[in-house]
């Protein structure tokens, strides 16, 4: 495994991980951290966004633990209220407790939160799904869903994804041109 985290990152109070694949990033974090790891909000809740109630549960859990523990906080978006509630905990965590905030883009976090934690990126190429798209059947609904999907990506990721999609469409169109010309 390639070294993703510096020793400073792993020994600090916490860090931000910018990723386009939270499950992959969680696996890398777990491999890199020697202590116990807990994910918040709890995976069984199957929610995408961290809520104020989750922060209160996190605070309670952080102060009740006596061991070295890393809390991975994953959320598609973090409201300003949630981030402000987390701020005190991130500034002065209980002894032995560390935090990792997973985000799709660092712009999702307030500058005050970003200034308290180190940052790193764990990205994967996620364009393999483009290989299974039937470009001859692209319609308005497909385009709408694609644009909605791009809203959750960073600007660069969205550009890269849309460019790969366009390139796939152009490649299929070029392959079909000789067939179309022979039909005339």
C-alpha cells in the first residue's frame, strides 16, 4: 500500500480526507491507523448527512472512551450548524481520540474547521461505469441524472467525468458513422 498519511497526520488531533469514494478512503484510513476506528454517523442509520443529534452522540462517545480511537466522520454535506458544533471537539479532543472528516470537496467545510485539521486526498478513478453505458440510448433523463450526479463532485471531478462521458459518446458515434453512410 502506498503511504497516504504522514506521521504528523496520524499523530495529530485529526485530519480531513477529500475523496470521491468514501468506502475506499475508509479502508485506507483503517489500514493506516493502529488503534480502533468508529464511523459516524453509525452505518446502520444509512443517512448521507451528519445531523446535530449525531454530533451530540459523537461528543458523548468521544468522552466515554478510554482507548486510542479514531472517529471517521462521513457526510455528503456538513451544515454550518453541525460544523460549529464539531469545532470545540476538534480543537480540544479527549485524550487519545482523533477525528477524520471525509468530504467530497474541501469547499464543503468552513475555513475555521479546515484551519484546525491537516488535509489529504484519497481519490480513485471512477469512470469504469462509462464502459457499460449504451451511448446510442442517451436521452434527456440520462443527461439530467448525470448532471445531478455531477453536483456532488468537485468542479475538477465533474469536468473530468463529463469529458470522459463526451469522449465515450464521440467514440461510439465515430464507430457508427461508416455504418450510417453505408445505409444511404
